[in-house]
């Protein structure tokens, strides 16, 4: 099984090795430098992991073949889970009687999908993107009645939860970084 819909995208294939489901990302022909040094390739690796359930091992096939260690897989898995939470939030319906529902900055489909893209394409810049969104939303004045205000509050709570999840993830990554066995 392989996907190569976009030009320049990293192709991937799935295979079974013993009891392990192995996803191999081919970064020989893509224009990137591979997930270890190229955020675009890393984003595609995460998208592939998000699209395929239950992958145990990720192999990056570039000029040399690299297998991601267990600790690395755990970090990627957590990023995929957080991306899944953002997708879930993006599917929520905006309030029915909101007059500005097509222009509102709180449209879940736009807001949370943009955050998901930011997380997967460049996780390091995610906190800054979040801060920017939260500041913009705090500056919004809801004039369209109680449904709008409710949506505004609920969105603020969702963003707080996502920010907390990301903080936990960052702490987890730092902890993993210190678990080096020589
Ligand atoms: Zn690539």
C-alpha cells in the first residue's frame, strides 16, 4: 500500500514484520531531507501515523535506513493523539443561531484544523501559534447574543485544555531526553 497523491510528498508503505506493523517512509525521492531534519517530512510522517492505526515501528528510508526507537515512537504517538483531539474539536458544530458563523474566528472547522496543521507541520512553533489565536479570540467582542458568548467561553476552555496537553507533551519529551542509557 502506498500513497503518492501530492507531488514531492514522502511515499509510505505498510508492512508486517513478525507481530509488528511497520510504516516505512520513503524520503529518497521526496524533495525534503527526511523527518529527522525536515519539518515537512516530519509532518508527513505524523499524517501517515495518524491515518494508519496501530503502527508499532517507523522506518525512514532515505540514503540510509533509520528505525525510530521506542521512546521516539512514544513521542510521535503522543503528537498523533493530540492531533486527533484537535480534529475531534474541529468537527464540532458552531452555534446554530450565530449570525456570523461563516466569518467568525471561532469556527471550529477553521480554528482547530489550523492548529492541527500547525502542530503537525512544525510542533516547535505550536505554542506561539496557540498564544496568537488565544490573544485574537480574547480580543473578540461577541455581539450576537448568548449562543455566541457560550461558544466563546467553550472555545476558550478547549484552547486551555489543548495548551495543557501540549505542556504535558513538552515535559514528556524533555523527560525522554534524559533517559539516555549509555
Ligand atoms: Zn520526505
